[in-house]
C-alpha cells in the first residue's frame, strides 16, 4: 500500500472524528496537493483544501470527479463552519454554524444553488425565519418569527421579487397588517392595526401611491381622519373626525392645535405664528462618566390666537396676539355668535 496515501487517510479520519478545534485539525501548506486523482485525472477518494496560513478549509471525498457523502468546511481559526451532505450528483443538504457552534441555517442546494425551504436560526437556536428558493432566487412564501415562535410576518416572492399577499402579526397572533405586492410594489387594499382588532389606518394603493379615501383611527378605535386622494396620489381634501389634531408649518413649527368630536371642532384650540427656533442643548447627566447627550427643543414660538369651540361653534373668550406676544384683541362668543369685542 502506498504509505503516503495511508497516512493521508489517517489524517482525514482523525480530523472527521474531531470536534473542529484548532489543535485537532491537520495542518497543511497552501498550494500543496493533498488530493488524489486517478489515471484519467478524475478526483477520487479523500480530498482536503487548506487556507493560506495552513489550517484546513474543507475535508471530503470524491468519486469519479463528483463529491460524495459529507464535506466539512472550517473557519480559518478551526471551528466547524458548514456540513454539506451530498445526497446525489446535484443535491446537497447543508447546515451552517457560527463560530460558537450554534446553527445559522439549514437548507438544500441543487447544482450549487439554493432550492426549496431554508431555515435560519438566531444565536440561541430559535427559528428566526423561513425562506423558499428556486435556483438561488426567493420564490414562494417567506416567514419571519418572534422569539416565542409566533409568526411575525409572511411575504410572497416570485423570482426574487415581492409579488402576492403579505401579512403581519402581533406577538400573540392577532393580525397587525395585510396587503398585496405586485411586481415589487404595494398595490391594492392595505389595512394595519395599532392593537388587536383596533385599526390604525386603511386605504388603497396603486403602484405604492395612495388613492381613494384613507381612514386613520384613534387608540380607542374611533375614526380620527379621512383623506381623499386622486388616482395620481394627490391629496384632494382631508376631514378631521375625532381626537386631538396638531398641524405644522413646513419649518416644523406648530401651526395649530384643535380637538374634534364627530367631525366638528370641539374643545380648546390654539393657532401659532411661523416663528421659533430649534435649539440643540447638552443634557447634563447626574452620573459622572456618562456620554454627552443632546436634546433639540423648540423655543420662542408665539401664539396667534386661542379659545374654545363647542360642536363647531366658537364659544367664550377668543384672544388674539401679535408676533411679539401682545394681546391685540379679545372677542366673546355664544354658540358661534359674536356677543362682545
């Protein structure tokens, strides 16, 4: 028997029996031939490839130039990186690992491309997501999971592009949102929830542009706002229904504050001038050694007017201010009718 081949087989045997620690993996010389070919130049038997520094990159076997059985791939520091089990000439089942030994992914290759179901795990061994592939491209339903195992989101792909239904869920399983993608863009009805069975907003998209009437809701489920868009996504009008509504100038400075009830202004209100400055100030920490933090605050804003509405009508005292904060006028209303200036 050829002694060098015998010695090489022993090296392979003991390496495969190891737990992939650096001191138990055979060393080699980069560029050297540790492999066996037959008289026709075909790969046969045990094969090994090494990193440039000399540690093993992979160990495996070939038969008539085709990989067979289990191949093991290693990180350069010696830890097991991937186990690849060759089922037949085109199919390989692969398990990949992190440096700490935890599983990263499990799936199948065909002709060296991802096919079928692939599962990905977090560092604690908990299933994080599932993906379906055809020839290395996402195809079918992909799923993302919470750490408690509950489905968080499902998406449909066709040829690596989002195409079809998507659903999102709260941690306990209630629906959080749903919609449809067409050729990578959201198209059709969209519905999202801020809590189980309490809507956040709903509407329709056309190539990711809002069209038709969109409805936004308060935390208690009441309708907050209606916005109407044309077929080009341009806002035509909005109508406030319930709750507190704040509007802002393009500068980010508050423009107004109103309260609404059943589609009418109801409660205290304020309107502001487009005056003020955003100031970035250092936050002083009570604990020494803490990193410096900053907070941006709005200063020197100025009221334009304030007062109260009752079911759409001005009620009581209405006060007007100039840009310097001086009162310029006071008015008094009863049920929307001016009674005194």
